[in-house]
């Protein structure tokens, strides 16, 4: 049993998982190599530094969620386990999507690799999984399916299932954010008004889930796992579950506001670019 969690133990006391470290390092190296290769090809096509910062911040968020001291407490406190899911399913995917890794790969890769990537993007299965309706249902239903089924307790007791659940959260969150942000040519292209509606309709899911968690005091989530954890510090199982409900509700609403604001900013910039193009066409006609 670890000691009572503090900011120091969560951020400093890291225990590295070799498999996840390999994945994190591979993502970082491949992305930076793509940026470097694109810069060598053409100065005019230099990759925006803001996208690099966003992607690396997303990778860092994955590292904090799975490698830091936070990972030590996900089987001790349900509230910290929920915070881990929020980081993997919302914050990290949003930052990764803002990094536009697919666009970078298409621009920096050699022609044979580009052909392979294009074939993958047009794969029927990927087209189905990236359909906005499918993505919306997966994003909203994943937490319900986990928290109110035996899968939660199984993931707490089985390390392999635990990692698969984390990967699922990251994947579903990435599909949602890629659809909402729309920087990469992944899946079905939808207009900015539909993207904004897509985000706003997903916000209530976490509020409903928070209410459902609050109302399950008689039967705490996770079966009997968290009740069997012997610790002499921290809140009771019910109080900890209430804190988890607050995390879901608060961070879910915050995520919706931030993602919606990003879509609105992209919408405004797209309208400005379209207006500039139309003005150039009219100026050309006037000169003629």
C-alpha cells in the first residue's frame, strides 16, 4: 500500500512500464523525424511549431497518466483512477489531434509510404470506425460500459486488461477529437457547424455519468475491489466515489467548452480565408 498521495508522490514518484515507455518514445521520435524531414525538403513547408508543441504535450500527458505516481493509485482510489481516464480519454487525444500527426506523415513520408497511408485511410473498416455517429456513440458509451459492468473490476485485477482499457480510452478519444478538430484527413469530413454540434451533444454524457456515479452509493463501483483495499488514510469508499463523480462532471464540461471553442475559432478563420479568396477573385475581375 503506497502512502497517502501528495503532489510530490504523484508527480515525482514514477514507476516506468517498459512497454508504454517504448510506445511513448516511438511516437515522439517518429513525429520529430517527420518534422525534421519536412524542414529539409522545403523551407516554405516548415511545420508549424504550435502543432509540434501540442503533439508532444499530448504524449507527455499519456506519460503522466500511465507512468507517474498517478498510476500507483488507480487501484487504490477510484477518484484518481477516474482522473487517469480523463487524461487518457480527453486531454491527451485533444492535444494529439491538434498536432495533426496524419497530415505530417503524409507530407513528410516518401511516395511508397504515402500510398500505403492513403490506402489505410480509405479502408472500409476505418471508414466505419471514423463515422461521426459511430465515434459519438463510442465516446459517450465507453465510460458507461466500463463503470457499470464487471469489466471495471476485471481491469483492476488484471494488468493486461488494465492496459487494454487505457489504450481503448486513448483510441476512442483520438477518434472523437480528430473528428471534432478536423486537421487530419481521417474519416468523414464534416463542416464546422456540424462539428460544433458534434461536440456539444457529447457534453451531457459526462454529466449524466457523474449523476449515475453519485446515485450508486449503495453499491460502490468496482464490485468489492475498492472496499477490500485496506488503507489508513484518505476518504471513505463512498466519499471517494463522490469525488470521482465530480471529476467526471467537471472535466467533462471543461473538455466540451475547450473543444467547442477550438471549433469556433477554426470556423472563424475558415470564413476569413474564404472571404480573402473571394476578394481576390473580385479584384481580379475588376482589373480585367
